[in-house]
C-alpha cells in the first residue's frame, strides 16, 4: 500500500480525484502539496450531488481530504 505523500509525489502534474469530508469530489491537475497534505489543483472541477462546476485553480486543506485517486 502506498503512503499518501508517496502517492502525491508520483501524482505531481497529473490528474487526481480527491474526495472531501463533506462529500464533494474535486478533480484536477495536482501542482503541489506540503507535509500536511494541503494541495494545489489546477483546472479543477467540483462534483457535488450530481452537479459539476468549474473552479479553476484551488487550494485544498489537507485535513478535509478523505481519499486521493490518481486518474488515468
């Protein structure tokens, strides 16, 4: 099993899907992160209750993240 920081390191400049505690899903290109798993996503789209909207560049706070999935 990969550790979260190793997964993030391998996913830099790649598409990821991130599930948040409130149920939203953020999809975008991972541009950076820190040791607290705060992340910067570019070209981000948010999915919430079946609705999608474009957000652009966002900063996600690590303590709100439930799961991280690399996209192919």
